């Protein structure tokens, strides 16, 4: 690369940084791309353009530039962690796990990464592995309220309801408005047959839920404490399909598990 190309790349890269700090994302994107025209192997330009796209929800574009950054410097724990986050968001869990494990091989004391890895294991219903990750995260950062809530979910998955409740309560002590903890607590109380406590937690969750499209409304209706929603919550539909997708090919081969969608449509 010539000295002129280097200077031009750095000029546009600095402009991109300034625009990103100002939250002027279109201008930042334009300047990062100009910088990369002069030096396609610029680590920070690839990394920051990838994170810029991730912040805007353009995950396909984010993957492209974060992968490039990872090829340029495979030992960057920041690049690997963010790449793992995008893989997790796009449902590519094994690739995400590989990224997080690379990070921990480089920087073993990053609580966020242990928490992220636990989240994938929890999604895969590998609850004991998830529990170990969350406990490690909390050992490194005792005030990490998200990890307490996530640990509650891992314990809930193992039907350790009382222990899960303790961790949900700890999360709320650290972050009183953390709605996910109320949902988890409600689930524990419901499983324990503690109807009134479950209703109280679910109602508190809905008070904090600005979206309003939640499975909690269905659960309150099941407890005879709320009206049945007019439509099935989209978040529940997405979660159901996400779980089914992991084992779809094997499940539909089992007796009684055939896919009946086309037949129902015809009927």
C-alpha cells in the first residue's frame, strides 16, 4: 500500500469515527467504505463497520465485515465476541459457541462472554452447562444482574424452582425494573402451585412490558386472571419455530410427528 493510500484511508477512517460518535450512521457508513477502498485489510474499519450494521439490525452485512476482521486478526477477542453475538442472533449457535470459546481461550475472565455462552446453552436446553457459565460470569462480576436472571432460567430448566427464585430475586435487587426476572419468578411460582404469587409476578411483568405482545397474557388467562389475547403472541411463535428448527428433520421422521400443515390448509 502506497503512502498516499495509507493517508487517504486514515483520513476517511477518522471521519467515520467522528460521524459514528455523532450517531450519523449513514455518513459513518459512507466514510468507512471509502477508507476500505484504500485499504480493504484495515482491521478497525472492518470491525467498526460490522458493529455499525449490527446496531442497525443489518445482520447479514454485519457478518460480512466482522468475518473479514476476524480473518485479519483471529486473536482479537473483541472481534470474536461481536462475531459470536451476530452468529447467535442469526441462529448459528455452533459457530457462536466456537467464537466465544476462542475469546475465552484468549481472555478467560470476560464475564459477558461467559454469560453469552450460557445463553446459547440455555437455548439448546443444555441447562447444566449454562448454569456453569452463569456462575463463572457472576464470580467475575458479582453485580451482573442479567447473569442472575439467566442463572434463574438455567435452574428453572432443571426444575430447581426455589433456587431459581432466589436468583431472580437477586437480579431484581440489583435492577428493580428488570422485567424478565418477574416472568421467571412467575413461572417458578406457577410450577410450585403458588397461584397468587404467580399472578402478581406476571402482572408486574406486563406493567413493565411496553411491547405488550407477550406469552405472559396467555399465562394469566390460563390462571383465570386475565382475558385471552385476540392473537397468539408473535414472540412465542418465533421461539417455537426456532426450537423446532433445530431438530426438524429428525422429528418429522418419528411416528405421530408428521408435518400436517398442507393437509390442514387443504381441509
